[in-house]
C-alpha cells in the first residue's frame, strides 16, 4: 500500500514538473531560432513553398495619419496545432510566434513575440528607431529583448546605437527591468497580449 502511494506521488510530481516546466534563456533562444527559420521561408514565388502557404495568418493595415502620412502595418501570426484524436479534421490551434512591422513617416519599427502553448509570452524583441532614454543627448536606435518563464521576466537585454554607428552596443543585461525602460516594456508587453487576443478572435471566426 505504501509503495502504491509512493508511485502515485511520484507520477503526480512528474506531471506537475511537466505542466510547470520553466523556460530558460537557452530554451527560448532555440525555439526562437526555429520560429525564425520557418518565417524566413517566405519567397513570394510559390504559395505551396514553406511559410508562403503555411500555418499562419497575415494581416495588412493601411491608413493615412495626420502629420506622418502613409502608415502600413504587416502582422504575421504563426500557429501550431494541438494534439488531438486522429478523427479530428481541423485540430485546434495555438499561437507560437508573431511579428509586426510598421512605420511612422520614414521610421520603420519591428517587433517579435514568442509564446508558450498556454498563451503566456516567452520572448519579446522590439526595435525602436527613434527614442531617448535617460542619459541620451539625442534620439537613438534601440533593441529591447525580454525573456519570460511562466509569465515572469527572467532576463532583459537592451542595446543602443546612434545613427552614425554601424553596430548596436549592449548597455544593459539583467534579471530586473531598468526604470527608464519601463514604458517600452509596458508597451511591448501590451502588444504581446493584444496580438494573442487578436489571434484568439480570428480563430473564433475561422473555426
């Protein structure tokens, strides 16, 4: 009887470990590399080739904004299929990776979002071509990278370069957030949640 209880407890502990598996920076980077490899297969020549006709939604928005002119957004929502019975024709989807490219005037912005299967954000990348943080004399170009495990920030990396520099320089790396990056962090995290909701809404209409 005691042995049976031990076996049950062991199986329960293993199931909890699987459900609450922790992301690491290394595991996130591997998943991100896989997502980028699939994203890069867009060719625009053959709709049956790679990501040109694959598991994703592509949304394009165009509008004219006062003061900045033409504004175009391209959003890609890449999804995976959940495991289910073989007799299910259309398996439920979950959002794996999202990219967003948009402009204000001549400035081009770019963002990427990686998700866990339960919908929590795992990684955010944001390129901001025009911002000024504490200590900047002029507007700078920034790259922000945020890594998450179970929805909690585990690593933040910030890089910067001026317009006359070729390469970005890392100016911060840590497990907490710099106070002067809080607004950018909040904006990017809000975008991650908004894109996940957008994906969920599309799925409701499509299936």
